[in-house]
């Protein structure tokens, strides 16, 4: 139960911790919660430290944590030291952190602390994003698309406004909130003038990333004075934006560059050319499809996935949600074995 | 409650009553069910008559029926006469039958019977199929498609086997069972050799309809000795099959011809050319999509809906079901006002 409560804290803070994982922590003593902590921002105190601080006196208490406490000195001191110093009696955690050297458990046990690894499938699933990103040095990538049932993002002439309903569009804001940046191709940016923010659900503004192979892009006035971080990926500097200059536009390279720029959770919203390239090059982790109750027909224009030749890509359905007459389907790629250690 | 129980009988017998609607009937006396009836087959006794027969003595009882009792002599005598003769005290029905002349209610009331119309949304929805078919002289049309998320029925080379999983395929059999006939284009027939039966759920075999504009079609050996009714729609007689000869292959004309051949519930399974024509010509009532957790990409080949130009068609989502990692979405066209009399 406490692990699940700790996971609630994770859900609350997802999207605000940069390249660090969101972590939740609950400290319990004699059946009463005496400390609650969450990692709030990259570079600040970890969840365990926050919870110990709140508890004040945490001697002989049990600490519940969604992720294995770290044992290394990064931007902050190791959590294992704080746990030992606080006199915690028992540590229960849900997910092993395979990106660490795993000396932390032995270190705590050497100080008389009982350490229990209590795996939880939902939490395990959740941290996949973090491990994928950490081990591959690229962001976790979510492809988001709002499409007709026959796979059109827009009609043959490019009209796409209000394909899905209001409830879906609000949900997209919640999805953006859980990402650090939202990427679109140049023509989607110029045609749709998308805000790509999360204003319906939060004040957090994910960075806006525009890819332009030609280097040309008309920056909207709304973006020039915006508080939103604006990144252009192109072959030459763009005056009104932070530009990542490159001549290599392969999806894998774009992801590498964005990870170096501090983006660990990336959402890609279109258009069909960008989506098709990222899918075909296997550069995604999750696909979120909003199907509008509509059919459009027409040509190959604006079909969300088209390539020179067909090739089967297998996915795994992880979630189904309905928003009025729209349906949201969430897929992951077939399981990797990256951290399937339990 | 009794109306809902009567509707259970309707669900059981859907797909076996030809051009007649499936109807369920329950007769209750002093809180006890004394008669149960359903219309089982075109040309045989109606539900009310079956229930009265089972009851034996139905004097002063209440009769619950999903559809308004008929007052006309068709292949069987009018139900109103049987109800009056049985001494029934009260009749409760859910759906008005607007294809009748509506003299039945007055006739029963004139004989001292209390008649109550108790509308029920689910039942009303259900009978739409019947009214649409009756008033337009064409079958109720369900388009069924098993597709990748990007709208491909098969890869560019035409391979489509096992796109969806076993649970979905079983569900397709249940869907076929509720139809009189299953239609495919010639090339789908020749390439896939589909059985198009409902063997996983019932022994009922819907008719198989093949459309061939050239008139050429290679009838499979399996179909020659089969108990399944085989109908070919083409420009010239085909030796081993019942042929409907026509030079007019517009979807509306095909439906007219099939209705004349006794088909009142038609399921269309492909390929993409047939589906695209029926969608574009607005010749369907329901679309059932099974999305496999896959992406194929490629060209316009085997995209389930493609036309010369895109044009928006709005649908209404009526049902969502999951079969392992496949998802089934059911859509109706925007509401017609055909029998929205209440």
C-alpha cells in the first residue's frame, strides 16, 4: 500500500525531473506516515532525503521507495548515507535501478538495515522509460497522433483542425505535461501554428522543437516572446531560437542531440513525414493514437505512416481510454530485456 | 425486467429470421412466467403466438413483447388476433413497428386490452437495422475490417493472414452468425480462399457472396460441395454457383439485388476496393474495425479506405471491446430520423 502511495507521488511529478527519474518516498513508523518525499527537479534533493527531512526523527522507521536508493554522489549526496544516518530500520523499494552499480543494498545491509525488493509490475513498466533513456543516451520517445480511422492526420489539402473532440484535446495537454519537449516538422509548425503547451492542465511548458532540413523556418510571433523554450534543429543558426546545428537528420541523431540538450522525455506530434521516419527507423518507445470517429479517404497525403515498402512492426497494447466518441490507444514496442532482471 | 428478458430472446435468434425482425415475448401471470416465445424463422409462427402456445391458458395474463404485435396477415395470421383470442389482459411492447399501419393497438384496445408502449433505448437501437432494411428495400450493411493501426488490410504484396489474433477471429465468427450473408470482392475470394462461416460459434452458415465485374471467378473446390449458399454477382452466369446477373455494380444496386435474393443482414469483409466503394457511396450502416497492434506502412495498396479525393464522413462510436492486444471498435453512421417517432 505504501509503495502504491509513493507511486502516486511519482505520477504527480512526472515530467518535471529532467533526465532524472521521478521518485516517490513514504516513511512509516508505528503505522503512521511520518515523512513524504518526491524528487521535484533535476539537481535538487532526492525523494528519500525530502522524506527524511519531513520526518525529522526517522529512527527505527520503515522507508518505502518506488526506486532503489542511490549509492553514488551525483549532483546530490548518496541517499543510502542519508538513510543510514537517519537510523531507518527497514527499506522497501519496488524497482531495481540497473543503471546503478548495486552496491547500495549491501551498504545499507552492512549497517543493519533490512532491505526488501518488492517488485510491482505497474511501477516496473513506468520506469522503463527512464532506463531506456539512460542506457541509450537518448530521450524516451512518445509518438502522438490524432487520426481518422483510416489513418489520415489531415485531408489531402492539409486541413486537420478539430479532427478529435475537446475531451481528447484536453487529454493531449496532460500527455504533453509528462514530457520535456514536443517536436514537430517545419511544415506542421508553419501550417498549424501549434502552441504545443499543456495550458489546460498545468503551467508547465514543454520545450518546442522544430526540425527543418532546409534551415528555413518562419518563427511565429507568438513564439518570440513566449516563456516556452524554442529549439530549432537545422543546418544553420536561426536568429530567434536556440538552434542545434546539424546536417544529420536521421531520427537517431536528432534524439542524441536532444538528449544532450537536456531532453529526456520527448513527444513527437507530426506531421506524417516526421512520424513515418521515426517509426520506420525504430526511434520510438510508445505510440499514443487518438482515433476520431471519422473517415477521410483520399490519397497517401497525410497518412500518418507511409513508407516506400510495407514492413510489419509489432506493438503491444498497454491502455485503452475513451473520450466521447474518440478513442485513445496506447502501444509500446515489443518488450526489450533492458532491465527485466526480476 | 420482462422486456429485457424478452430482448435476451431477440439476441439469441438474431441472424436466423431472414427478412423478418427477431422478436422475443414473455407472458406473465400472477408474477410467474407462463409463456416464452421467439420468432425462429421467416414464415413460421411469431414470438407472441409461440408464447401463447406455451402458456396454454393465458387468460388475464400480461404479454411483454420487444416489438409491437402485428395486425396483418402475412405468411402467418395477425398476432393481435391470437392475443385477443387468448384473453390477454395487458400488452407491453418496447418498440413501435413503423413499417406497419398501426391499427393493431386500437384493435386490441377495442377488445378491452390495456396496451402500453414502453420505449427502451437499447432495443430501439437494435431494431434500427430492421427498419432501415424494410424502408429502403436493401439489407442492413455491416462493414467488417481487420486492419493495422495505419489502415492496411494487407501488406503491399497482399499478405494478410493472421493480422489479428485468435480471440478476434473467433469474434468475427460471432459477428458473421448475426448476418445472412458475407460479401467479398473476387480477388479477396481468390487470394484468401475465405470460408466466411461462423463455425467457431454455430452451425449456421451465412451465404457467401462474390462480386466479379469481369464475370471471371475461380470457384474453390471447397465451395462446390459445401452446404453454404454461394451467390456470384457478375455480368454472366457462373456454372457452379447461384448467379445474380447484372451489369450495374454500384453498391446501391448490389444491395437491392441481394435484398431481392432474401438477404436482410449483409456483412462486407473486403477487399479494400469493395470497402472503399461502399463507404464512399454511403452504402453501409455499421462499421466494425478490428485494429491489430501492428504498423505496416507502404503504399496506398490495401489501405482499407482510399478514394480519388478525401471527404469527411462522420461516424458515432457505439462500442469498444478488447481481444488480447486487438481492439474492436464499432461505429454507426450519424443518426437518421427514420423511425425516431418517440
